[in-house]
């Protein structure tokens, strides 16, 4: 059943109210946790036979606070899905979005900044499509997901572009994608090997450093203020969950073959793939793009 604008607005409003209540609950639980820490410190300073029981109760309180935070994050994710579903329905109905270039670039940046952060439980490893961890071989990107797509332009040259999945053609094992660039809005039907799903979650460098590309790794990265991916080398890793990579884009106009470091969000740094054009020349050279 199609999701109407009124229904979507009501569903979002309901979830915002839930989030507000959960935030108040988290605040209350955090104040209680602060008191709990103080009582634990006092108990450790003075021999207390009930210390173990006290510690177990405080762990249970901490687990409850974690569950409340995760519930709030789940509501935020639901809101993202509702808005995305409405946008896809509007597009399928023929209501084309008229987005100026500047606004599009802000949307691309915001999409990366608001990408959910993976917060695992003790011992839990980051899953596929978290940071640098690729999708599983049988994975199929969902309708509306952003991907990197190797598509031909007007000049018939293939380039990796930022695109959105329109549908997956199961019989053909191909993707139908659309260029997110408002000036192009071209549709492309591409084989799975020409489509790379983008990360669905950010990796936290402080807890999941294994889910980031190591320094000096050759990657493909979205060049700032464009919708194209180019060959680059990881120069500096994010140090916190909100920081970007710093990458060196390949550029033959520089003596060492690489431009000065530029920041690129985790969402737009992916594993490097060679193309026919890159086989002999090094691919994605900015000076020739």
C-alpha cells in the first residue's frame, strides 16, 4: 500500500515523540548511573560483602541504558526509511526532484555525516558494509541505496559515478541505476560487477579499527564537490567516529603523481577496482577526467 504524504508525516511525528521520551529516559538513567558509580567507589574503599551484588545491579542498569539508546537509534533509522520510501514513491510517480548543484552536494555530504555508526556489543565484529568491510558476494543492494556504478558517459568512456538503485533485475542479474547528478539523471542497466554497494554504517576507529582501510591502501574515493569516484591512496585514517579519511588523489599534474590530501567521508571511500581504461594508465586520473 502506497505511503501517502499525510501518513508518512504522521508516522514520522509519532517516532519523533517516541525519541523525545527515550531521550528523557536516557537522561534519567544516566543520572542514576552517575550515582551508582559514586556508590561503587565508596563500596570499594570500604570492605563490603555485598560488593559483588551491588556491581551486578549496576551492570544491569548500564545494560538498560544501552538498550534505551539503541531503541532511540532504531527510531531514527525508521524515520530515515520512511522518508526514503516517500522519495522513491514520488520518483516512481514521475515527480522529478529539481535540485540545484549546491544543494545536491550538501545532500551528498549530509548523507555521509548522518550514516549510522556501528556500535557493537562486547566481542561483536563489524558486519559487512560497515566502513571498509565489503558486501558479501550474494548481497543485492536495496531500492534507493547509493552505490558506485561504472557507467558510460556522453563520451562513451566508463567512469565510476555515484548512483542510486532503481531496481535489481533478478533474471538478468543486473542493476538498474540512476545517476544522482541532477544535470545527468541518466539511467544505466549494469552487471553486478559494475556496481559497488556503499557502506551502510560508519566504523568507529576507537573500537573497530579493523573496519577501516589501512594507511597507503589504494582505494576509490568520491572527489569533493563532484559525484565521481577516482583512484586515491589513504593518507590518514579517521581518529574518531566523526572524522573523515584524508586521501591523496592520483593527479599527473603533480610531480609525485598525487594531489594534496583531501578529506573524504567513510561512506565514499571504497575498495579499488581496475577498469579497461585503468589497465594501462592507472585509472581515474583527475587531470584527464
